[in-house]
C-alpha cells in the first residue's frame, strides 16, 4: 500500500524560501540513518566510506542519504577525484531550532498547568492545605473572559 505525499500550496501563490529551507532540513532530520551520519560528522570530517562503515546498508544507499543532507545544507561534500570527504554544517540545524523555539510559550504554559495540577493532587493526597499555586497567565486570561 502506498501513501500519497501531501502537497502544501502557498496561500498567496508565492513560495517562501524559508519554508522550503525548513522543509528540506526537517525532511533530512526525519531519517535515523541521516541523523546518525550527522552525529558521526560532529567529531569531524569523514570520507564517505568511513561514514558508511557502521551501517548495514550499501555504500550507494549511504551516498543517497548524504545527498539528502547536502541538499538540506547540513553536510558539505568535497570531492578530490573519486574520494569524497563530508563535513557537518550546523547553520541549518540552528535555523530549525529557532523556528521550533517559537513554540516554547505554548509548551511553557502546558508545563505550568501540569505543575499546578500535580500540586493540587499532592495536596489532596497529603491532606494538608497548601497555598494556592499561581495560575498560569494564559489560564487567568481565560477565566476572566468567562
């Protein structure tokens, strides 16, 4: 059974280079073999044959994974004749991290809500009343609207 790839069309008809960049980076990072290749390159530049050594896949398959990483800007490949040396490029990973960091407010609010709920559970189990925990700002705003 095959799955059709989802196609996302821009609302205004204009492709955003930043979106395309993030798509390539996240696609490259979605595969465990490619992530393992990046981890190995963290120690320094390696030949393609050195990168392929620990994997139970063909050299050709490793080369295809490397090409995905190159297209995403995560790996730089230098060729000297038939010898190819790869090195890690961390800039795109930083760009993806910045994009993901935009959502920390959401997760922080979730953790605040969880902490408050756990405190209430602890109070009920211990039987000793504790001062009410400060409500997360997001919850206070929602309560005022009600």
